[in-house]
C-alpha cells in the first residue's frame, strides 16, 4: 500500500526550462513533506520541505507547492540546469505525537535535463 | 567531514553468513535510522533509535538487529543472510521532528 506516490518514473526537460515533479499522498495524518535528491551511488540529499500549514515554500530555484485538499504536492525547478539531473524522492512524515518519526518515501522520479 | 558515514560501501557475501554495517553521525542528532532500498527502488524504514531506545521496527525479520553503542553510532547486524537481503542500506540521523540526513549507502549483495 503506497502512501506516497510518484507516478512519473522519469521526466525529461530542456535546460533552462521549468521542471515540475509531482507527488500524491493518501495518508491524511502526514503533516510534513520533503523532497530529496539522489545521485547514483550516493545517499539521498535533502532539498526542500514544507509544513502542512503552508501551501508554498521557496528556496532559490526550488519551490514546493502543497495542495492539502487534493493531497498533492509538486516541486518546481526553474531554470533547470544539467546538475539537476538526478532521482527526486518525495517523502512525508506523520506527526505521531512523540518519539522518533521516520519518513515514507515515494518511488522517485528520474529527472533528465537535456542540453 | 562527512556528516553521516557508513561502512562498508560495498559488500558481497555468501548466503548464510553474518555481516555488519557500521554507521556514525557527527551531527549531534538524537535519532538514528536504517532504511532499505530494495530492487524496486522503494526506500523503506527499518529501524530508528532515540537515546538507545528502539522506536520503530517495520516488520523487519529478526535476523536484522540494530545495535547502538552510543548516541553517535547505530550499527546493523544481519544474521544468516538470504538472497533477498540484497539491497542498498542507508543509515540516517536527525533531531526528532527535523530533517533526516542520510549516509551514502551500503550496497549489499548476497550470492
């Protein structure tokens, strides 16, 4: 049962254009969402996050949008650069009210930036 | 300096063997985790430790046992390795409720 879904296994975008990566979730208890970037043979690297009390968070070229009613979030990268080519994981955390809280990950979207 | 480091990065071993993967974090975090990325590329949490207390155990076989000698270390021991244990194992750490930082991964191949 996938609680976090990234339905596009791959996405190809031209350099300089906007990349939009999508993520859907089913668990209404999720209250914090993150995007991680992963290069081959490396661990996931934190990129940007958003709390459920917000609908937008921006950090340089990266913006994450959250639509709670649709249980959907998206990551916008503009302008896209060759170094952005990587696998992007959407992740969500459920606020359980105490103790350690792990992340539930989507399957990832492989972003390819074409020159 | 690497914030979350794990060794070995690559490990090839035979079925039935017992192996360990070590993890250390120098971020001063209270919580450490082990995640597994299987052949279908899903990243799934296996364990988390907070102040030496196991908080989460996501239906992982008891052949897998995390051991934390101190707050900065969380090692993963695997007994009687099976072919299906072949995967990439990621160590991670965080302060409770904050961003989780990952190590570079350990590629385990069981033959």
